[in-house]
């Protein structure tokens, strides 16, 4: 049985959607056990609405909630009985193998680092969302906001972690990795990106294809787009904004006159398929890579279906041995470095 802690009070629609999503998750996967951290009365009220295997969901009572308005680090340190902190503490103590939260991103990042710490050998943890691409597959963007400024070695670790994530959760044997830059040539980018590009070329365990430009994130040419958190977050929000703008433009144009409305009748089937392929609720949340546990940060406005997918992500990361894969890849790099030093 794979045990996952759920921050049931984190998110715009908590605990309603979190509870419903948790019920969907245990109904879908018979090998999952969930601990819902949050207000006992509120959670009991919500759970009473559903028919589910009561032996696989347990409430862990908490008395506090960390909001988006609070300073994350301070909140994590002072609100010891918050649903977020209690969930992370359970992961730290080994009571669960994974964690899911749609709460404050800052609080999740702070709790992850302060309570769990990093996998030994990882310079910095990173947020890695999955984005639907033009091939009907997914592109992993790592990092998208955890690290605003990076050193070359950070990009190497992002590539390793995202590769392990793609293998463990999505079953991609040899994910193609690209470094997000302002051009594909080796001389493009600042000195940090140029050095990172050279390091990635010699990093064992990854299939590095070189620099990529922003337009290639959605083309499906790579499985992993490695980036610093500042650039990655802008890219992520730009893609989300483009999708919304495209949808709005299409609606406006189809409503323009009677002929375009008739045209919509013929195109409606295709439009629904496009919408379904780009639905982020089907994709889930961002994996918080680099921690000694499977942590998924869901969208703050996640509904039940999307939240259940986040739980599935955490479960599959455990099932696929993601953390162990990351450690193994780090060991391979260390061994290669020792061998290189011996030959010098």
C-alpha cells in the first residue's frame, strides 16, 4: 500500500475539492492509502458525502492553515499545526512516501526545504510541471519558479531529476533534454548558460540534445526543457496566457456572424478535442524535485479531478522509484568524476 499525505486545507476550494479528489484517487487506485491533514469536523462533513473504502482514508486533525497572504518561511516556522507542516512532518518521519498540496506555493517550497531537506548531492530542488505539447504528449519544464538565479551545476541537477521523473512517472525510457536559451548555437546565452550547455553534454544518464528556444517547449521535440526558475516561470505563464488568448479569439471569431456560427457547427468536434488535449486538469501539478520524497504541488484552483491526478502523480513517482533513480544518477556522476580525476 502506497501512503500519501494530503494537505486538505490548501487551495482555493479546500477542503471540498481536495476531499472529493482524494475519494476519486482511492476509487481509481486500489493500492493507495491517504492521510487527509486538516480540520477534523470539516473533513468528516465532506467525506460523509461520498461512498468510498473507508479503510484507505484517514483524517489527521490539524488546527491551523497557511494562507497565500502570509510570509511562507515565517508561517512554516510558526504554524507547527498547520495542514501543510503536519503533512510534511509525516513525510519526514517516514509515515508516508509522498505528499500532495494545492496550498501556498511559497509555503510548500519552504516546508520542503526546511522540514525535509534535499537529496544528498542535489544543489537545489526545483518545480517541474508537465505541459501538453503539439504531439499529444507532455513536456516537463524544470525549473518553473523555485530558483530565480542558477549556477551551471543547478541546470545539470534539474536535467537529472526531470529525466528520472519522466522515466518513473510517465514511463519514457530515454527522455530528450534541452536547455532553454535564446538560441540553439553553443555560443548563445550568458556565460552561465554557455557553461551549463557544455556540462550537460558530458553528463551521464541523460539524453541531452543541446540548446532549445522557447517555441520548442510546446513543439514536442524534447521531453524535458531545463531552465532557471525566473525564465521558466515566465515561459510557463506565457504558454498559459497564449492558450487562453487563442481560446478567446476563436470564440470571438466564431460568433462574428451567421456564417461563422455555421462554421463552428462543423468545427465543434475538433474544438472539443483541442480543448481536451490542452486541459491542465488532466495533467496534474508540478513535481517538487530534489526532496527525499514524492511531493506534488497542485494548482491553487485545482478541482477534484485535477487534484486526483496530482495524487496519482505522487503515487506513480513512488511506484516508479523516482527518488531512487535520482540518487543512482548522482552516484553515476560521482563515479565518473572520480575516474576522471584518477586519469588526470
